[in-house]
C-alpha cells in the first residue's frame, strides 16, 4: 500500500466543500463503525462507509471520488439512522456522488447511465416511462439483454405502458432542469 | 475619602503592553485619590507591605489594586488591607492582566482601557461600605442520602469521627449497586464479601440512624442548621416485629412481582426481602403486585407471619431530623434495555444488560450463579458483549463515557470463561478505557489468558436465527462486516442519573448538569463540595464512577464535614442582601424570586409588612436586588449604587 | 369519523409496475371513507437519481408537486410510494429549514410552494388517521393459513428526522394494521433491511443477493407471504424471485403482496380488482384459502393476569 | 486582533463572576487576542443585572452593552440566568421601540472554560458595534 | 342607578368602606368617593365620566373594602391578586359592564374649553350645555381611545355585577395594531418620535402617581439618590431614563387601564411603551396581564426551557 504524505496530500478544501454542500460536519465522526456494520452494501463496496468517512477526514479526495462505494450507496439511510454522532452519512455519500459527477469521476458507469437515462425520461415526458428507460439503458450500456427474462412477465401482466405518457406540464418540468442548468453555468 | 491605587507590573506581564506609569498618573487626577503608584509584583510580600505601609503613611481609607483577576488574588489583597486595620471590603481590584494586557497588543489602546477600568474600580470602591460577618451555631449531625458504597463509607467515617449520622436509603436495603455485583475488577474479589461487613458495620454502629425505604421530602435551613423531613414509605410490614425469617416470601402466592434488586431478570414475590444479605433484613410488600391490594383478599402472609408483623393499613410516615451538613450519595441509574431497538432490546430475552448479567453470575442471584440464558435456561456457548450502548452516543443524548463498562465487560468475560470453560466471549468495543491501577493489565489478561475475542467496531443489528442471535457488527480495523452467532448478548448500557435526581437537587438547592448529575463546586479543587455550603457530594451522583473512586469521595466528603464541624460556630459571608425596612414597600417580589428561600416576610411594629433576609441562607446572587422596584433590598458589595458608579465612571471616560 | 380529504400523489411506479398497489389502495380508501383527490398534471418526483445529480433538482421536482397540492387547498398529501414520499418530505423539510433553499427552489418552479402541505405515506394515514376498530369492522374474510412477514423497506420510517413516523428500527404500523384486519403477522427481524432498491437494472446481482436475504429471513421467521408498502421492494422481491432462485440455488415461492392488497382481500374486494393476478409469484393459494370471517377480530380482550397458585 | 482604526467605541460588559468573568480570564490566560473597546463590570450573577443598568449605560453614552452569564442550567445560583434571560430578552425587544438598534445590546452565555468562545463573542460584538457606529440620542426641539 | 346604590349599601353592611364615584365639580367630571357613612351612599354615581381606576387605592389598604370596577379596572384587581398585593377576602367587588367612557379632553376641545353646565345622554348621542350654547355629539366621537379597542368591557372578576353584559368585537390584533404600525417606521423615526415626545416630559410624575401598579409611590427610584439611577437634571437622557424605569418596572404587569396617559399634562403617549412590552409578553410567554388570577407575572418566574426565547447569534 502506498504511503500517503499527509502534509502534502491533505486536501482541506475538499473537506470544506463536502461539509458545505452536505451541511454535515465530517469531523464529528469518531470511527465507531456502526455505519459499516449496518450498511447492506458493505460487501459490495471497495471502501466501507466508515473508511469513506475516514478518508474524508484525511482529505483524500482522489481516493474517495474514484471509489465505487459512493456510487453503490442506495441511500437506504441505515447509516444516518444509526450514527451515534448524528451525522447524516447518506447525505455525505450523496454529496460525494454529486461532486464526483461534476468533476467527471465515474467509477460505476452503469449506475450513472441508469440515473441519466431515468432523468432524461423524466425531462422528456414529465413522468417516468419505465419501458423506455429499460430500452434506452440497454442500448446505451450495450447490455441489450439486461432483464429480458423479466420483460414478458411484466408485459404480459400489463404492468408497463408500451407508450410514454406525456403530461401537460412537461415543459414546466423541463424548465426546472433548464433553469437549474443556467444557474450552474451562470455561477461559473 | 482617601483612595490608594496600586498598579501592578506583574513583571512584564502587564507592564509589557500597558503603560502602568501613565495609568498611575491618570488616577492621581481623580478627586479622592490620595495616592497612586506602581509596583513590579504587588502580590509578593514586599508588594503587599508596600500597600500596608502606604495605608498607614497616607491615611488611606480605600484601596484599589490593578493587577490580575480578582478570582486569583482578591483574597490575598483583602487580607493585606486587613493587616493595615482597614475593613477588607474597602478593597477593589481592577483586572488589567487577563482582561487587558494579555488580550490586546496595542499599548496605547491597552493603556486607555486600563485607565478606564481602574477609574471604574476607584468609583466603585468609593461606594464600598465596611462589612462584617456574623457567627452562628451549628448542629453537629450529618445527613447522608443514599446507602450505596459511597454513602456507607461517608456515614462510617463520620461516625468514626464522633458525629451522629442520619442515613437515608430509598430502597429497602442499603448496599446500592455494589451489593448487586458478583465480583469486582481487577482483583476478582467477591463483591458482597467485601461489602457485607461494611453493611453490618453500618447497621451496628450506634451513631448511625438508618432510615431504609425512605426518601427526602423536604429540606429547610442552611449550613449548620438544616431541618430535614424524611418520608418513611409504607412497607406494610412492621419492621419492629419482622425478624426477616422469610416465611412470608416463601408462601406468598403472588409470584410475578418485578424484582428491582435483580433488575427484572426473574420475577420475585409481592412480599419479599430483596437479597439474603439485606440490611435491614426485613420484608416489604409491593402493593402493585400483592393480591390483597389488587383484589382485596388473600392475607396469606398475615396468617403465616409468626410475629404478626403484617399491617396492610400502614401509611407513609413523615419524620423530621435536624442536621448541620448533608452528604449526597444517591448514585446512578442505568439506561433500560428497551432503548436499544436495533439490538432487539426488550424483544429478545437473551439480550440483557451488564447489571442483569451480573445477577446471573452471582451465587445469590436468580440462577444461583449458574450461567443460564433467560429464554430457555440453556448454558450459552457464545456470549457477545457490546460496549458503549447509549454511552458516547449523541443521538440518544448521552455524549459522555460511562466510565467503568470497559472494565466490567473484561471481568464478566473472564468470569464467563471461569464458569463455562467451553464458552467463547466476544467484545465489540470502540476504545478500551482502562486507566486505573492494574486496569489495563486486566483487559489484556482477558484477551491473552482467557481468549476473549475483542473486535473493534460497533454492532449495528441483532436478529434471531433459530435459537441463535445473529450479531452483525463491523471490524473497523479490517474494514469489513462481521457476524457472530451468539447465545447471549450483554449490553454495556449507559450510566444515567437517577430519574428523580433533579427533584432532589431542587430540594437541596444544588446544581445539576444537563444529564442530571450533580455539579461540584470546582472540577479540580473542590470536587466534593457543592455551591450550596454545607452540602457535599460523594459517588456516582456526580458522574459515572467506579468503586474505588466512590469510596474515596465518600471519605473525602466525610472529612469535609468533620473539618466543618471542628468549629463551634460558623462565620457567614457578609456579601449578602440587606433590606432597608424604611424603603421596602412590602410587595414581596424578592421573596418569590429568591432561589434559596432566603427572604421572608416580617411584620414591623407599626404593622407594616416588609421583606427580611435570612443572612445565613442568602447566597449572594442579587436576583432580589434586580427584582426590587424601589431599591430597598441591596446585595452588599454589589449594590445598585456600586454598579451604577462603575457605569457612570465608564461613561465619564468618553 | 369525518371523511377527511387528502391529496393523493400516486407517482410513476403506481401508474405502471405497481398498478395493483394503486388500485388496491384506492379500493381500501374507498371502503374506509377516505376521500382522495389527485393533483392534476403532477410530475415525477425524481426519485433517487435526482438527488445524486443535484440536491436542488430533487428539491425542485418535489416542491413542484407540493405546490400543486397546495393549490388544491389540501394540507396532507398521501404518497404511497416511499421513494416519492421521501423526496416530497425532504423537499418540504429542506425548504422549511433553509429560507435560502426555499428562495432558490421557488425561483425555478412555476408556482411557489409555501410550506403548507405535509406529505405522509399511505401507511401513516391508515395507522394514524383510521382507528383500528374501523379496520376490524370492515373485515369479512379470514385467511387462516396466511402468515405474513411485514416488510417496510428502508425509507418509510428512515431516517426518523425525515419520516417523523413510527419507530425507525422496529416499526409496528403495518403489523398493527394487518393484525386489526385479522391477518397473522410474524416477528420479522428484517423489517427495514434494504432490498437493493433502485439498482435492479444497473446492479442486478447486488439486488438479488440483498433481496435473497430478506426472503430467506421471511421464510426462517415462518412466513408464507411478504407484505410490502413500496413498489421497488415489491418488484425486487416478487419479479426477481426467479432470478434469485437461479442465482442462489433456492426455490422460493413466497408471494409478495402490497399490504393494501391483503387488506382488500379480507375486506371482500375481488382479487381481480386488487390485481392479485398481476403478481409474478403465484398467490392464488391465498385467495383459495379465504373463508368467511366468523367472529369479530381485533378486539382482543385484556389477558387475565398470569398468576400461579 | 488588529484594530483597523484606533477609534474605539464605548462598549460595556456585565459579566457574572462564576462563568463569564472566568471565561474572560481563561481567554486572557490563553492569550486569545481581542479588540480593546470593551470595559468589564463584574457582577455576582447575570440575575443581578437589572435591565435598567443596560438602559443607564446606553443613556450615559455606551454604544454597545454586553451581558454574559453562565449557560442555562449551569448558574452558580441555580436560577439567576433564567431570570436574566427573560428580563434581558424583554429589554432587547423593547429597545428598538425607542429607536435603539437591538444589535447594540447582546446577552449570551459563556462558561469559565470557554475562553475561545469569549474571544469570539467580544470580537464579533465589537465588529457589530463598529458597523453601527456611535449611538446618538440627542436633545429634541424644546417645547414652548 | 338604583341598582348601583342598592349594591353599594349591601356591600357597605359588610365592609364599612366602599370606594366608588360621585359627581365632581362639574357635570363632566366624576371624582373618587370613599363611602364610610351610610349617608354617603346617596351621592354615589356611575356614568360616562367615571374614568378613574379606583383600584389604585387598594394595595396596602389596611381594611376590608368594597370597590367598584369597570371591565378594564377589574384587570388591575386580578394583577394585584397575582402579585399578592391584595388578598381576595379583603375586597368585595362590584363589577360594572361598561360601554366606554368619555375622553374629557376631547369634549373640552370640542366645546372650546367653555365651562360645561349640563350634560344629557340619549342613546348614542350626548348633549352638552355650556355657558354659551348647547351642542350634540355622537358618543363614539368622544369615547376615550382605550375604549375603542377595549376587549374586556365586562369585569373579569366580581362578587356583584351591575348592568347587561357588553359584547366586544375587538381582537388582540386590532388592540395592538397601533404598536405594530408604529414599529413599521424606521428606527431613526422611532427615535425622533420619542425624542420629541419624551422631550416634552416635565418630570411631574403624574403618570406614575396615577398608575395603580406603581406600588413604590414616594419611594420611586426616579427620585432617590440610593439607588441613584437618574439625576433630577432636565436633560433628555434623564427623561428617557425615567420613562424606561416606568416601562421596565411595569413589564408584564401593566393592565393598560390608561390612567398614566390620562394623567399626563403634556400628552405623552405613555401607555404605548407598556403596550409594546405587553405585546412581547404575549409573544414570548403567552401571557396577558390581569386575566387569570393563577398566572404568574413573567418577569418573576422562568422556565428552564423557554420555548420562545432563542439564543441570539452575533
């Protein structure tokens, strides 16, 4: 394992940024490990939650933003609920994901793609068109056969609409996306 | 008026950033200032002599010392002016070190600030009046509240010192938490074997008057002269007749009473003696479970009692005791197991607390000292201990460490191995806190000799699988989740204050912190005193504490009482409030707001009602003075005019 | 009970994959005289993807719908899907707490939201606003063979600061509702474990492994049916049960019903209208074993004090 | 804390002996630098502070008045700061009715160990008062 | 009027002292009347000119007394009882439901300060005869300002009640609208308003002397040197100090009877300051003065957790 030169590689700006955007103070964490213990995804993570928190306290921006863990978090809120220091850990994970996306660190491409596809559908129709998401996702990910086994089950039961529903207020929803995008570019 | 002003250089501490000469010069310009000088170390002996000489030489009648904080040296200089035959309250200090020279770099601004502050002190001292303390007699008896190990130690030490002691214990027997423990760390002494003889000493000591199953109803009075009302709760058994034979308990048909002594690990009878070594060893009926009280008929115990001690009509009784000092040793409580839903607390019978496990380990406990788990009575093979359950957990409002859990976990894990050699214990911990003598070695021994597996991390959830409990936690050193298949889980539940701690504090007029623990007068230098003179603290009522610390405090509190009672009269602090009866309009708002009950209504000869301060009770806060609309009640040494003089002097600096 | 009126935000899932949740819930509400009204032109709440992109976006998507409800003059909106519920509630709380956020969000949505709506889950409405006796009264069928594992999922009670409902670690609302309806529930330790949530498409294996644990625990707890209140949970446990069996080598056949479907059954609503046939894992044995309820359920008498002579 | 200009404003502080005065001492012992405008009056308890002292200070020329006591629950006299809190809050709400900016009067709690907090209170409060400038209550036109 | 006298004599048999009103030196002035002899009962009156709050005499009175109170005055009694300044068993209260009283100042201005020789009231109008002529006014135009926003026209505490209950449609918000309006002005305007108003003060202390809750009377700290809160100088700041003393000492105690303002010879809106504090007392402690005997005046009590007092940030 690589030696970290804490004097030089301590990114305090990153800690501040995360603290500001999440509204949480990472220094409250005393590494009890309750989040790691309760997290249903620990076994799939490259770094367990408590280590993400520790890496954050140590200003290890690169390691965190490159980690898979921040993408695999499903925001089940177990960590937040059980944290004895009352840190909204899930909020921090969310913030890390937002920052990672903003700074083009994407270690879990499928998840990002799924999210993007979802939001694209939302923007386009105002509501979510599930079959469309699946098809678009399959096309873009190249995994054409994701969940094809389930398709017939769902379709036969009449659960998924074959055509998207577009609501009247779709433009209004789209305008939310647009205005927020303008805000971001306006700020920079 | 001839005021003398003495500006201290404090070496370079003050003189380095304050132009002390200029300050002295400015003071000379104030009318009434007869002398103003500087000295390098005013608190030194020559410095003090300088003051004494100057008082004599310049006929000074007031003194201002501008130096460090009055919290540091006020008493020093008061004694100095007294040596020069000046009343000690003719001294004022101006704090030009902590508040000026040490916190500001700009010498010019510092000097201006010092001039203002010293001028304010001069203005105040000109309004000072001589104050004299009065003396009063005291009752040389002491009340000890709480019969746990700390209270017992205090009671015994006081009695040894020749004092009469009134010992009040809330539960039916003395002994407290220690009487419930099986062994003590780090020596593995049998707890009741070392405590039992002490309990007997208390019972047999002629100087100790024990009120068991009694509580403090009311406290009146002040240091040296307290009048305490004690509520003797109804036991429904005449203790003068009860011999403690235990026959009633054997025959009692109500077998589902909650066992307070055993923390509900198993039921007891509605009439019971809490444990074999109880002192006093007397029976008591719990009317919440007694058939006679619930259904109006039964009477088995009354029939069977050989001495006819049962009295269903017994009522609470109030008795009064006069004492001169009070030692509070009310101990602590523990967070209930139901506070840990993620661990199935209250839901899974085999998730228990440390103190409950202690009772299971104990030979006089419900299992006779055989380790059997509550659900099915089987011997556990795997026992998991979880530290910091509630403690150090801000989300449940307990940020503090419970002090002794790390140690008793190690002890219980060792004992588990002793009792059940085939068993395996696991300890989930965040930090091992073992700073006492022989403590760290003890926790190491648990790991090295007894093979207790310590896992660094918290437990997130416990759920059943078949007869096992799955304990899912983290090993943060490895950064992985771990699961233990446990037969029994012991939670080191947080130490909390007694639920009625605040109520007692209000009666005693002592302070308590956010968590309900009593606050000592000074965390380092006055650890067993409270801010109410005459009331002392011992043991865990002040914060979580282990046995040695509790015993030390018990002895310390006793020595404080003995020292206090070594005098025949006490002197009162004259910095108390005083009512000018000619000004008082008798609205009695001061009476209502005084936190100490130190003001009473008095009728003058002309029939007019006015307020009057009981000097010995007044603590000198001055709430009354800021409450009084007409300025009739004035806190001596901090009168309206003294403070206003400072304000006016402040304003004149513009 | 007065017929309270609520706004009803069904959400995208209930319009498609979770149609049976939508329909069964509406039936149950109708029988219990709970009047609901859908906001016109509601849009998607954004679910998890939105807040991973931009917290403001998540807030704005939620707030737009809350503003619609506000315009209807109603003060409570029922969001049966926990994902929607959490987004709406968070949007509400965030805007309430931080005037800065309120300002920013109101700038980007078409109508401003003035914090007058409280979002609640369907579970909360049935638990807090409907007396248990009322539920018991409606029961016409009993299903003696049925033993249900009540599965709440992650976010209907978590985190407690957002949910402000029931216990985060050991919720009991669904247990009590089902019990009031005479349905036996088992002690289910994994009430709030995560099924894998939205990763069904992108990370199928994770979801299958997590869902497996939930189903296995239900089985271990003696349940022959799982009750859910979340479309994602339902989808993961029911639709993917076959995938799970293949991956883990198990042979689960545990039907996964919305708690509202179970209520509907004992209330006597036709299984077809409740969409029982839409379930992937066959649940027909449940309907087959239904029989007319004999006695009133739910009013358990106080047990006599246990005492020995 | 370097002062931008040497122009000081008149700030007076009433500090309880047990907590805040001690806190100010602690700040001193720790050499936590502070602006120099503040002059401190020691009182036994914040409950001793008559709201009229604050008024008197303003009317006698103070530009800012600070009162600091023990944190609620920690009062040396158990209840003093509770009374102070009510009375001073009343005053804080009354002052602007007469046209005196309520920011000129601040009451807070600082314990004997909170030297750093004391430094922050003094620094911030002084900054606020400098932002507001001197308080002017001047003679109106005479009647008749 | 017959009812009034009957009640007074009934009470008088029990107390030997009844404090009420009688006609003053002219028809538009009533004056306090201490009935100590049976024969004095005949002179007692109640009319639109019975402006005084008679409760001012009660604290520290060493005998049992009967007293007449209007709705507004009755709050004073409740406040006294809250503060323990009188004992309930020492007073017998004759309450009068009141439709408002006349502001004699307004009337005098209308009649150009001519001497009034007769007054007659007919329904909602009032005829005033002066030495030179007779004029008729709408009653409402002459009502005291405090009566227009009166929320308690009926006594809140009494042993005997006279008159039909009067309904008030005034809400809390209406009663304090003037304060809220004033607070909308910029700070500087508020300061200059008070600079002008308080500048008029001649330190006659009439406001204080009329105030039933200024129990200090001649020991008032506005006049003492010990404690020396204020000097006797005519400087504006000292005048301010006096009015602050008055306001602060009445915090959570003023029942808004308005006697201070009625007594002020130079027309300073003295009551406004107290109303402002009362508004805050309601806001902070949900407390309203003189409404409930069991309440505690908020400045003389506390809660460990104050729901409404937030810590102030700098």
